C-alpha cells in the first residue's frame, strides 16, 4: 500500500488498498444474480440496501483500526454499501452528514477514468457558509477543487472535519459506470 496525502490531516489516497480477494468478494455481492441487492434509489444511481448488507458492514468493521491509525480519530463503523453511478449520473457537490466522521470510497472499477474523479472544494467562503449542505451558496469552480482519481483497488479516505463540499464536477460519460464501495464511520 502507498498512502498519498491530498489535503494534510483531512484527505488521503491509499493505492493498492483492497486485496484481489476482497475486491472479488464485494463485486460478487451485487454482480451475481442470487446475491444482487441493488436498488435504483436516485436518477441513474443504484445503491445496495443498507439494512441487508451485513457482509459489507462486517467489511467496514474490519478496517476500523486502520482508519483510526491513519486519521488519528476515534471512530466506530457505521455502514458499508455499494453505489453504482450509471451514464449521466452526477453526484452533486454536497457536504456529508455531521454524524459521519470518516468516509471512505473504494473504487470497484477495473480501469481508471479521469472523468470519474472526485472533487473536494478548497474554497473557504463556500465551505464555511451556513448554506444548505446539499446546495452551495454559489457555483463551485474546478480550479477551487482538488481532484482525487477513481483508481482501481485504492481507497479515498476523507476526514469530515472541517466539513467541505465534495462530489463530482462531471457527469458519468456515456458507455461508462462508476462502481464504489463506501464505508462510513461515526
């Protein structure tokens, strides 16, 4: 594993994080017909059912100590789930809920796609306003963000303090999907 600091004390990219066995295990949970628990919850976005993903919650639990060590933040596992963004889906810029201390994205793709990278806003005036968490008070520009690539087998570890707007600046391109294992810690 190779850990890269993106925002000191807040955002890390860990390359080669997920072993091949765990990668295969997670993908089989939703790719095999007998295991498929995906539901269309948003426009062009499939999510696994949080209440029925005991295997993903156990996986979330198994990484707890590793993320405590990295972020130096005491947390407990909250939930693990899979999200698949289909073509034209767009994870809008938002701040995540305050009860989530650490959020981890683990790409389940086989190839990197630059357009699937995740943006984290660095503009203090946007992040520090009391605006709605799902609607920044003004449009966020690309040059105000740091982008983290959606790299197969990596982990994007985000400490939700201070809370900043994050999401995708681009829609998922035609003939593409973005598959992600999400782990939340409270």
